[in-house]
C-alpha cells in the first residue's frame, strides 16, 4: 500500500511517501514559509525522488486539526484535491493523536499539547500499553495548560509545542511525574501520519475524500469578531 501523507497543522510542514510502514521519502520544512507555496512542489519532488506516479498512491492522508486554521485548510484542501483527482480514499487524522503516536515506547500515559495561544493549548491524554493502538483516556479539547494538568494523575510523557511552552507549569504541576520528548519529537512528521494512516486503513478507517473535513476546536477570529459586532 503506497501512502502519501502530509501535515500542515502548525508552523512546520511535512510530506512523506510510504510503502506500508516503510518510509520511502520525507521532507520536513521549518522555515516559516507559507504552506501554500511549498506543499505541492514538495509533493512533486518526493514523487520524482521515489519514481512513483501520483496514480500509484493508494491512500492519501493528512492531519485535520486541531491547529492553525490556515494550515489545516491548506492541508485538507490539498489532500482532497489529489484524492478526488486520483479517485482514491483518504484518512484524516487528529494532530494530537499523531503527536502522541510519535511519543510511544515509554509505556506511560502520553499528553500531546499544541500551543493555541491566548494562554491555551489543544490537549488530550492517551495510554501507551505497548501495543500499536493508543487508548484515548481524555478526549482532546481547548483548555488552559494548568487546568488540563488537574485532570492527569501519574507519570506522563508530554509532547508538542504546548508542552515546550508550558514546561515549567507542567513540571510544577506534576512534580517528579512529568517526562518530555526530545526536541524534534515536539513537531509532527508526515512519516508518522503515514504509518498511523496505514494502520487505520487496514482497520477500515478509510473515507471518501468528499467527507474529509477540518477539525476545529476553536472558532476562527473572524467568526468571533463578527459575533462581537452583532
């Protein structure tokens, strides 16, 4: 199964081509450039490097949020367009679940946190019991970091941009029970998106591209401003 996976839910952008769980090629970009400028050229470069045609891709996958409104729209729109043109199914993944998957191997609870600004984070809690599938303990939500910590008990591994930003608060809140991944694991990598998408595809998690929609846990600033003016 050939999988084209991407992530544009945050500041970074990442694209990967996989054959089952083998990463054939991957590009990770952290230059602060607009995702719309680099996404399609990056996909083209990976196809050229691997010698694959777009028609050889069996599954298209991307993160659908939570995260940057603009980034999510670009990623979801790109995957929908490619999948519809190729008449192939898609897998949409939570950015938090992907982050948690990239932090497995410790057999502890995992708390992915994405900085949502305004002193808030997108966060969830997962259990790593040593198997491939994580168990979601606390559904993802938009919340202040210190308030989410009140919901956690026991040793927990933290990952994501929110975990980096609020590390001091986390260490005080879970003294002696908080652990943190190495720096590069705090960003989402498309190869992890692809691996997780492949597993979900085999488990029947494929969907039609038309049904792929973004996951927003917060209303956009434009919507909030419109309400405030009413």
